[in-house]
C-alpha cells in the first residue's frame, strides 16, 4: 500500500517508536517474504524449523535451478521453431479455419543437428545443438488470462501455487541473503501476482517481483532513517516478541513467514544491490547480451544478465518476462522487433551459462502461453489468431537432450499430433529434472493433498539425456 508522508507514523527523538516500526515493518518487509534466517531461529527455539532450509530431492537431480523465459502473448510456432514446408506451398489455400498464411521468414538448418530455426533468431540458432524443440505442445484454453495462469500454476479454475513456489517448497534455498524465487519484470495483468504467488503454500514460498532495469535495486530495500545497528537492535526486539507469540500459539505458518521475511529483508539490503549491479561486468559480456547495442535489446539483455547473476548466487527459480507477442496484425514487423529484442540476450545467456559451467545444471525454458494459427487473421493476411491446439517451446541445459525436435504438429502447424506435451507434462518434466517426483510433491490443504500437476502430467522421458 502506498503511504503519503502525512500518513506515516510519528518519530520519537528522531527514531521510529515501537508502534511505528511495527506498522511500517509489517507493511514493508512483510511483503518481501521468501527466504529466511537459517540456524539463528532454530538455536533460540527448539520447535522452530526453517521452512526454507535446503531439503533433499526425491532422487538425484540433473538441474539445480530453472530459468523460465516467458514470452507472453503467444509466439507463432510456424514463424519461429516449427518449420512447415507444406504451409509455404499452400499460401492462400482456404480451410475450415481460414486462409493459410505462409511464413514471411525463411528457416535455416542450424548447428550439427541441422535444427530448422527461423532467420529472425541468427544468434540463438548458433546454439541449436543445445536446444530441444518441443513442437507438440498443447494447452487447455486459447484465452490469454487463463492460459497464462495455467502455464504458471497448472490450474485455470482455482488459485493455486505457482511453479516457482512448488520448487522452493520442495527444495528450499541455498542462499539465505536472497529470495529463492525471483520474477523479473513480471506481467502486471493476465493473472498478475497469481503467476508468482504461493496460494495455500506458506507465504515464504511466494516469488519476489523485481523491475526490469539492472542497477536499480528493489524499491524500499533500505531504511534511510536508521543505521544498520539500530535496525538490528529494533528487529531483535520484534523477533523476540514474535518468538514469544509463536511459543504460545504453537505451529503457525503465517507467523513463521513474518519471522523469515523480517530477517531476509534485513540481509537483502547488503546482497541484492551487489547482485543487481552489473557495472563490473566486462564489455564483452555486456555486448554478448545485447546491452549497449541499442534500445531494442538493451532492457531484455539486462534482465537476462540479472537472471544469470541470480542463478549463480543460488536462486532456485527465476522467470524473465517479455511481452508483446500477441501478433494479430503486423506480424512480420512485430515479430522482427520482438526477435531483435530477445535474440542476442537469450543467446548471450546460454553462452554465459555454458562458459561458467552452469548450463549443465540450469534448466532454461522458453515459450509463451500458447501459439498461433497457420491461417491468417483476416483477408489482409498480416496476423494470426490464438492457437492452443499446437505450438512450440524449447528447453536447454539441465539434463535435457540438445539438438533435437520432439513432437510435431500436422502438415500446416495447426494441431499437435505426435509427441504431444500438455502444460502438465511440461511441469512434471521440469520438476523431474530438479529431482522432484511431481506425484509425491504434495501439500495438504482443505482436506486433501494437492500437487502442481493435479491428477495429470507425465514426465517426457524421451527428451532427457
């Protein structure tokens, strides 16, 4: 909640009173909850168990973390990663779903694997041998809000925990000074906070949203009115009262979340600005991410670079969002622009992860909430409609086989017919690579055990290296 200076609580001798601190802290630090104190609380309270402590996976994992590159709007598969020569030959042919529209882009066989990738991705195509193209994707709903929420939570009808929250719940976090789940430049519509929320899971597992520009730390991360020593002193008093309340009330997930969030917020003041500051990165690294090459790729390049920095600092789940893929018209110009904004940054991210030895245990996932039709939007033939029946995503790293196409759509690219992967299957496979059995990762709520994949989902074993 935004508060005007007139509404802020008064100070006593230049310092916030206990009541004032409780008011401001509960409205500020409380909403940063995700990670926590490690052994400190346990040492003071034998009944306390840090919910964010590292936990063993169900089996040996191939990946330690996930970077999800979410292209909101529905990238057209037949113009990006699903080459359809028959569509090119059938331009203008009328079908029951409209007149077919050939792709305005050429596809080039890339890498030793000869994967066909659209010419709009010249930098990414150099990593063809690391990519696993999922050409048989399909999902339940062709509407942006429902499909976006489904891609992030596995549910359309109910508020459910997001994928990152399930990952954090299942594995805990390796860095006590950073959130374990971060979403960079998240979509502010189409589900909003549901896309990174924890729903019925304890609040400490929700995602932390940050803005898209590097070098600007989290808003309100600092308390300019108190020194670090003064903050620690007052925080110790608050935590003492919180622990006393917990001793009286017993197990209390909400109170544990408050305890965790206050400590994390205090520690984040030192760590977050350090991780988000890219000024010490080499010019070569910046250029590889498309930073400084112009406005097109600069912003997304910084976001991808931040994703790498968070990944190497122990963050379990990182999402980077890029919007504007709802191509109902002006397809050629808009897709060219989107590709120019994302191609170099994503290629730079893959190169950087590989050079640092991180790609082998980092699962990178690219895609939107659905795809688009091979038929044109209108007689003008300069756009495509929504299509949930068949579309493409890709994975790289994290134990996934590279240089392969898995699954396919029909001859025109409209409907998945082979190697079909529903979004539940994708989620099951992501968890599997992290060493988590999607059927065993459950949380009891409202009288029954819930899981990310509900009663669905199969691990796509064919794409696992």
